[in-house]
């Protein structure tokens, strides 16, 4: 009788030890990702497609973008040169703020509907395009992406 009680007790502790050894790393990993995710969450992710366009150069400093390019024709559009992704778990509104009206950066790819602001659902991407109607071969556009 005493050996049965001892065997049951040892089995119970062995199973408890096994469960804790398997469960503890999973628990700490999930807690670590919660803490790390809060500190490093970005308001958007910008992916450059500038290398696909000839004679175009992108400079970025924080949320400020400067694009240098050489026009091929008098009026020209560059579609999807940047792609903005909303990495958060909620929809966010983004606005393009420009310093010059000679060249226009806008959300989307429709040159007949130049949208300076857009609301992006979670985990969704929206392209930023550029239209240049100003004279001159070498052009520069500066803009900032603001999160509302």
C-alpha cells in the first residue's frame, strides 16, 4: 500500500516537472514578445521601388523623403515608387505634406485622382506615386509622410 502511494506521488511530481519544463519557455517567450513589440512598433513601413526607375535617387531622413530624378518627357508619372504598409493592428490615416506644387506625390496609381491623404487598414499596403508637370530635365521633390 505504501509503495503504491509513493509511486502515485512520484508520477504526479514527474508529470508536473515535465509540464513546467515544457510550458515555462513558451510562457516567457509570449511575455517577451508583448514587451518588445510595444517598444518597437512603427507607424508605417516604407518600401522603396526607386531602383526600378532609371535615373532616380531616393534620400530618406525620418519621415522626410527627397527624390531626385531626370524626366524623359514634359509631363511624366512614376507609379508605385514607394509602398507604405500599415504594420499596426488598427486602421491609420496617412497624409503626404509637400513643400512644392511643381511635382506631386500622391497615394495610389490614378493620375486623375491625386490623393494626399488615405486611411490604410491593418497589415495593408498602399503605393505612393509621383507626377511631374514642371519644366526642366532634372527634378527634385520633397515630401513628408504624417500619421494622423
